[in-house]
C-alpha cells in the first residue's frame, strides 16, 4: 500500500517541498516558494514533465502553505488534502536532545524552540513551518528530521572543544555537525550499491556545495565531521571561510572597529570561494574565471581542494584506513574538476580515479586496480525525510504495515 508523504524545508523567506509516493519513493512533485513576504513572491511547481510558475504576493508562510496545497489539488496531483498521510520537516538543530528523528508533539516542539538559541536563524523558521502545516492539516502526523541527529554518535574527543568546561556544561558549546541527513542517505546508498553492510565499511563522505562538510563514517556511525558548533566551521565553502586562526577576529575587530555581527557576516557571507577569488561564490563561475587566467580564482580552487584533502587525510588516520570515498552535493555530484583535484596523488592510499569515468559522472569512478572505492552519489534528503515519516509516524498506526 502506498502513502503520499510531504517533505518540507522551510527557510526564512522560502518553502522548499517534495511530495513522494512511499515506500517506493516515487517523486510526485517538487517545488519552491521563494521571496515570501514580498509582493513578487515566486512559486515553482514541477510534476513529471510539467512545470508551473507564477509571481504573486505571498504575505507569510501560512499563505505559502495554503497556496501550495491549493495548487496540488488544482493541478490534479492530489484529489483532496486527505491524500497527504504524513509530513516530514527538516529542522536544523536538535542539540543533544534528539539522536533521531521524532514525532512532532507538544513536548518535542517545546524542545526545538528551546534549542533555537543554538540555531537562531533556522530553528524558529523550521518551527513556523511545522506549526502552519499542523494548523492546516491537523490530523496528519508530522515528523521532525534533524540535521544534527546523525552526528550524535560522535564520542567526546571528537565533539568537545578545548575551552573552559563551563562553556560546554552551561551553554552546550560543542561540535554538533550538520548535513547529517545527507551523509546518512549517501552512506546507506553506497553500501546498498556495493552490496556490503554499512557496518563493515569505513567511509569518508564529502557533501560539497555552497555549504560543504566532510564526515567520517565507521561502522555506519558518524565518528567525525568538519562542521562544528555552527555550519561555519570546517572546510572552505562558497561564502564561508571554514576554519581560521580565531585570533584573526579580535585583531580585525580592533583594527576596523567591527561588531560581532559584522565579523559573523564577514566569515559567513564574504569569505570562502567568493572572498579569495573576488569573482563569485559559485564554483562554476570560479572555474570559468580560472580557465580565463584569473590567478585568484585558480588559487581559490586550490585552497578549496587542499582544505578538503587535509580533512580526508585526518579522518583516514582516525578510522585506521578507508574503504570508500563518496562525493555528493552540487559540486561533489557535478564537478569532475573538483573531484580530480581532491583525489590527486593519493595512489599511496590505494585511491585513484579513472578520468573517463570521472568526466561522465559515473557512480563509481575509481581506477581499475584501486583499492579504495570512489563514488558519486546524488543526495536525496527529501527521500530520507519521507522514509523517517514512514518509520516513525506511520509505523505507529495499526492501519499501516510499514517496515523500518
């Protein structure tokens, strides 16, 4: 028996969605409502070979969800709201409270709200999306799926910062990690395609996009990850610096009179590929500029690859070896150049790629005699969200026979 499950990712001025037919995972439609709160909000809906777009005022998220549900009916994707049997919501931060996705209840909502201090730009908006759907679909079960949950298997040496202990004990300052839903999906898919239990593998997963993170996965569990207390830390990204000498910040603040908010903006919005290249935060634009002879663009690409290579190397040492390296995310899935730069001169680790396979984005791109598998796997966080709705919410009902 199939069930229509909605996967929702609410942003501060956007609503990204997919409707899937579960458990088979068939995509029924997907879309985006952006510029919410403005008179020229844009709505895009895709279903099979059809695409609908319109520009219209959308006052708030409640109106956005109302429009979305009306469009699903008017375009014949569903016949009534009763067709939707579950909703999964991406939530940025679960702190130490949530080690797995959870059914949305008054108690879980209160805890997500409490954790908003750890993700003030994301959790409140995620909560807003949950509440709006609950108001419009009060009888439909909802599940919160946390970016941080997969990394709750980290042990203390991996997540404790060497700061005075009270900052962890009183304020919860520690490494949390993000992109967990993506890392979990991609590593699980890798094991399925290899025909090997994930529990038997040592994997490094590279989720590379405008936001990038690396994750070490041993025995199916996250044992280290590059993002930390916030998504700012770790490797260089589109507009984020990643790890830098922290003493740079008070030095810049004193020299230029910058406030903490301005420093945060500098690190998150003015740095990374954009900051070094001076061209763009988009890897494709920086590639084009490098090919046209722009030395700073070429340097930005080298920095991007070297930061990732260094992180991969440290994770191989932590895990005592490597069975598979996986690339995902917008850059990881589509840039043969980035993958080649990251994998160069690693023959001594038994890791080498076949350039022809790499150029055509094959699923497995390792060279014929390479020991380490190198894979390119498209992430699908929405499918993982829908699977968690099936596993957690619908499986509780006697009406459904759903396997986890």
